[in-house]
């Protein structure tokens, strides 16, 4: 392939996505004396190389305020919730503060308050609170969602179908946990027997237990721990998990939030990262 003219741009798009062109990563754009644009995989004196990348698009915004460790406010007052993570709560009208919440907020303030950031979106761009969901990067390439995990200031919270960078986020958490950084050293976040769920059912929690049975209905499949305690997985997300039979009879650590209905307690598990075999 030598070149394609501007009128044949659509055909050129097909050509330049051939494996050889992608592997080489070299496509050149030039403009002749009559203003005609050509594209080629061969360099020339007046051509400018175009970068070929599979990176998702990112957009630059100004941060006015850091609300807490996983939420920022932009100059247009839009709220951005950092994808893939959860940090402890700060004090508000509707929530009590949690250990580690102020530390996460202060760390994030030092990184980006009053500065510009790049936002990268995943499949679902907004949550039920009308906040935009994004991965946040500094202009020099720091991935702040990831760094909060690396410093033990956050826990992984992956909600399908948004799963971009899941592997990197999980590995960052595992390393921080192993080093007992931040929340992983705090007594409030140590795993407790699931039999104590009635006494520790506020905020993000860690429990250990052995499921003894599986029950399935139209919407959820449940791992049953006893007649009052279970965890539920949306049937739409089952393809993300190994066969749930592999969990039965095994000691698990369960991470997430507890819901209560009368004397029954359940936790919604949306991703395998919240079920850790022990």
C-alpha cells in the first residue's frame, strides 16, 4: 500500500487496520502544494507520522473540589465518581464518617484539587445518583483510581459491565493488603465471622464463612450460609464467576455491604473480586 487520497479515506481506514500496519504503528499524513491530503504507510520528506493506538479516548477537565476519596467536583459542578474503587465515607448529613475516609480525601486533594485531570469512561457512564463514572488520570499519566488502591486508601469495587482495568486494580489491592497498608491494617476492616453479621452491618465490611447450599430464582443465585444469611449474585453476572458449586463447603471471605430484611441478612456480590477463597 502506498497512499490513498482524501476521497478514498473510508477505503483507507480499512487498509490501515491490516495487522501489518497496526504492528508497525506507522501511518503518515501529508498535504501537497494543492492542499490534497494523502495517507501512506511509507514515510516521505513532507509527511507527518500519525500515532496508532488502541487507548480509549480521554478528555481534559478542571477539578474544583475533592468531595471525598472517590468523588470529585468539576468546574461545571458535575460530580465524578471514580470507577472500580470504594473509599471509606466522610462525615455528611446522611452518613457517619468511617476510619480512613479523611486520609483518602486528603491524599486525593493533594493530587488534583484545583488542577486538570483526564477522564476515561467505561460502558456505563452514570450511576443512580446521576454522578459520572470515570477513571481519573493526571496529565503526567498517574492513574488515581489505581494509586488509591496501591496506598491502601480504597478497596476494589467493580460493578459490571464496567470492568476496565479490573486486573490492574485487583493486583494493586492484593499488594497493599499483603503489606497491610491503610485500611488493611485498621481493626474496623478486619474480617469477622459471618455469624456476627447482625452486629456489623453498616458500611463496607469483610466477613468469613462457609456456604452450605445454593438457591436460584429468576433474578438471583444465592450462596446460603444459614437460614438467615446469604450472599446473592445477579444471574446476569454469573458468567463472570466460576461455577458456584466450587464455593460450597469452602471457607470464603466476602467483601461488600450488608442488606437487612427483617431478621435476614444478605450481601450483593457483583464481581468475583469480592469473594476471596481462604
